[in-house]
C-alpha cells in the first residue's frame, strides 16, 4: 500500500505551470482528476487573495474533452462557494479575458492548450484585470496546488452565458469596420478548427466584407496540422489566398489569442512583420501614446521603428504574462511576442488573435495596400529583416547539454561566424558577425528550452532568408553535437 501511495504522491507532483498556465497530454497528464486539482488551487487562490463574491468566468476551446473539463472546473469552483459564469459554447480566450474585466470578475479560467498538437489540453488562468495571470499570481496558485488545496463551502450557482456576443461588439468598436467594408479587400479566413470558428466570418458577413472561409468546422483532431498559425500549418491558407485571389489571409490559433497572416502572393507573413505593420500604423496614423514591449525572441526591427518615433522599448522574458505585468505598471501602446500574441493596454492587457486580424485589415484599408506591400514598405525603410524558428524534439539530456554549452564563456563562434556578444534574459542568445545586407538585421540565434512542450527551440533573425536557413542549420548542429 505504501508503494501505491508513493506512486500517487509522485503523480501528484507532475503538474507544472509553464509560460501561460498548465498543459499536459490528454489521458496521461491532462486527466479529469488533475483538472479538479488545478481548479481547487484556483478556487483557493481566489478565496484568499481576491473578492470571491465577484465570481469566476470559465470558458473552453474546441479540443477533445474541453467542454467536460470546463464543467468540472466550474463545479469545483462553485463547490468552494464562488459563483461561476460558464461559457455556453466554444469561446476565444480573449473573450473570457474581456468578460473578466468588464464584468468585474475575480478571475477567469480557460480550458485550452492553445497551439499545441491535438493530443494536448490545459488550463489558463486570467487575472481580474483581464489578462494573462502575472508571475506573482501564478506563483500563489502553484503554492495552493502544492498544498493540495480544494476548499469546500456552500455550493454557489453555475450560470451558462454567451461570452462571444459582448466580446465581438467590443472588438468591432475598437477597429474601423466601416472603413474595412468600404475598401472591398477580400480576405481568406482560417480558424484552424479552433475556438475562433465562426467569429471573424460572422463579423465579416454582418458588414458585407468579402471573405473565403476554411477550417471553421469542429474537428478536435486538427487533421494534418497543429492549430498554430505558422508554416507549414498555414499551407491551406496560402493556397486559398492565391486560388481565390485574396488580398490577405488571416488565421487564428487553437484558442484564437494568436494571429497568423498570408500576403496576397501566398507568402507567409510571420508574427514579427505583423507586429511591425501594426506598430508603424499606430505611431504614424493613430499617434497613440505609450511604450512598446516585445519578448526576447522577437524582431529587432521593432527597436528601429520605436527609436524613429522616440518611443521607449521594453524587452521581456518569453511569455505574455511578462508583457501583461508591464501593462499593469504603465502605459503600453502595444506589446507582443514571437508566437503571434499581440495586445494593447487601451483594450485589454491580453493577446487577441481576432482583434489583430481586424486591425490588420484596418491598416490595409487605411493605407489602401494589400498586406504584402505593407511588409515590403517596412523592409525598404527599416532594412531587410528575416526570421526563422526550428523546434527540436530531442532527449532531455541533449537539451540541457546544449543550453549549458550555449551559456558557457568559452563558446566564441557558431559555425563560421564569430559571436559578438551573448544575452541570457531567457535562454542563450548569440549575436553574430554576419553580413547585414546594407542596413539589414544584426544576426542573432537564440537557444531556449520550451516552457510548455518537451523540446528545444531555435530562433534566428538575419538580413536574408538564406542566412536564416544557414544559421538554423548551424544552430541545430551545435545542439546535436554533444561533445
């Protein structure tokens, strides 16, 4: 019996929070028992540190078991005497965050594992301010989890509500939908089988915006893709844009808090260029005030745009919760990360794929240009910047060895290029002595162990696509050479 108890005790220690909540493999880690444990910890946190009478909002995405897991979360929190408003349908994560802030709730729970493969699921917690829980909040929830907290009190009510309708009204007020409709641009819209299904298409339908829709149906197997709006998962969207002669393709990820895009020629537009297009528009057209925040693994073109306009730029560790933290402290015009999560203090301290799709369409409408032309304008003015990422599924020992060697003082070169300097804010970043193609990007390579998946990620930026490809290959060789 002691052996059995030890086994369950070790199992009970396996829930770990990454950059944005807890994620696990369905049936192995993501079990209903573990969902109850996480919900109990959240309930305990709310009772101790928030005004529990304000209740908790609970939403869920289109993954396998998400609706049932959300129901369990609601039951555990309600059993602690905390009233719950439970989504009545698959819901974008930012719709949960919006409801938390605008209904004055004590917090929000979203059952999702975002962009992860089909066999993953997880739980995110949103602070009362309507954004990713800050590191300080997550630490408290982890403490409650470690203590096995699951408070019981008189059972509170669980009310099913529509979280999408007020959220859609809010994002449509933030963007200039009349201008988007007038310009007659045509968009391809890809929900990637996620919880953004029907949201953008509904907005466009209502206002007469031309669009072609793909992958809007419910399919928790995400056939052929991970619901992450990057290559190669955007291939169908790229083909659709070309075939249907669209001016841009717009994609949201599994829980619709991230954006991906495709130019009119079918080429993929990475999140860095989306961020830059939006920042330039906000500074030059909107003239909104505030600082700029970017994560450690994002393009340094943002630094050049911010410097031109005299704006302060902050660099954070990877994870939107660090950006949200800064949004709590001061006026942030825009904050974003490599994975396509971009947010605005004026709306919510939260990333929002649906809102950013609308704002990207807004920029196109105001500038009178398809998306590819907007990106080309950036490359001309601020120098050629190209980006790449490679995810390496490797043994833990090799991963740790690579990070250790990357951090070591003695590493003075990567392939045929000298290391000019290193930074260690999050992982190990090498700045390299490479050609800059005129005024192009100063090349860098970042080695970082994922906070949410069992893999090591390589990120790089350089002044040409060929150099990006070379640096990714050289970086992978460095990782795999454990000698």
